[in-house]
């Protein structure tokens, strides 16, 4: 199997982690708002498809600042 170049790792990490996190959070928020029932799954996926790109773009911009902050406060 051919591996991707190492320089792609930060973007892939951000994309996958925000995908998973936004999937879980949107599911919980949708469940709390609508409750289980008809239309829950469609609403959840619809909300997730909107929230994932927003979360990913935010992560791309925020991650360098968070890394710098953590470099200052961690040994």
C-alpha cells in the first residue's frame, strides 16, 4: 500500500478528528432537540454535513495558535 506524504498528516488529522467530533456532538444535540423518532437520523446527518466543514476550517486556523500556546505551557 502506498503511503501519503508526511506533510499531509496535519490536514488529515484535523479533517478526521473534526469529522468524528462533529458527528458525535451533532448527534447528541439533535437527539436532545428532537428526541428519538421519525426524522432523527436525517436531521442528524443533515446537521453533521453542515457542521463538519465549519469545524474543519476552524481547526485549520486555530491549530497553529493552540500548538504555540501549548509549547509555552508544556515542558
